[in-house]
C-alpha cells in the first residue's frame, strides 16, 4: 500500500476513511481491512499513517453487491435460459469474514458457480458428502478437523479421491510440504490472490 505525502487532508469525494467505507458498505472495520489486503479495495496511507480508500473501489464493491443481491431476488420463472451446468464449489475457512469476502469476490466473476461455505474440515466433509461438489477451496489451519486431515480423508475415500482441490493458506510451503499435503494440489498464499484464484478455478473446471 502506497503512502501519500500530502498530509491528512483528503478530498472526501475521492477517498474515504476505514470507518466511512465500513459505514457505506455496511460491514465491519475488519472486513474493510481484509478487502484492502486482498486488493478488493484500493487504499493509500497518508503521511500521518491514516488509511484512505478510493471512492472508485468503494463504488465498485457496492455495485457488485447490488448485482449479487438483485440476482438472488430474481424470479427464476421469468429468467432467461441459463447455462445447463452449475459447478458446485465448497469453500472451507474458519474465518467467517473471509468466507463473506470469498462470496463477494466470486459472485462478481460471472461464472456458473454455486458456492457452499464450510467453517472447518469436518463441516466441509459433511457439505461435500451432501452436495457432491466439483471443486473444494480450503484453508489448512482450522479448528477441529484441519485441512490436512480433511484432504487425507478425501483422498482415502474412493468416492471423493478425485475431487478437485485448491488450497489457500497462510502457512509457508515448507511447513505445508512437511505436514504431508499431496504435491499435486495447488497452493496459494494468503491474503487470497483472487485474480490468480479465478484463473485456477477457470482452468480446473474448464471454464476459460
């Protein structure tokens, strides 16, 4: 994040403080911080160390959320024909705020994806058994059943061993390798690199 050297005087029409952006978008300060870290919101820091978020990026997030809400409310009986295939994606992470961020970002991709959220490895296994998804996107460090045990369970299950898996984790690669994650599973580092993740999802599900 780039520092501004113009002091703390900022045009309110061009930039918002963290508190202002949170109020406008109806989310917590923590969610705003996560969106800045992931690149969803573009931000600067003043010479005084205060974060300023561009109004353009705030407007973009508002529009994305508005479109997602409108889609959810749309009457399916009056809808135009949609793609025959909806790909189911289970997303597992114990951070509820990050799960909401996944939902916001992925809903703006315009891909035929149905998102199913899980709060830990055990919950993910239940959702996978219930929904039979095409892809799992998961963290590794989770309470209860972590991602390593979950992946091991899936790979030892004849019905689930071929499930596509993408890992997004804050652990370093050496630790991940030492704890036994199968080498063929792609791993991305947090904060979530959504542009790379989208490319990986499109490639994995042959949507590109």
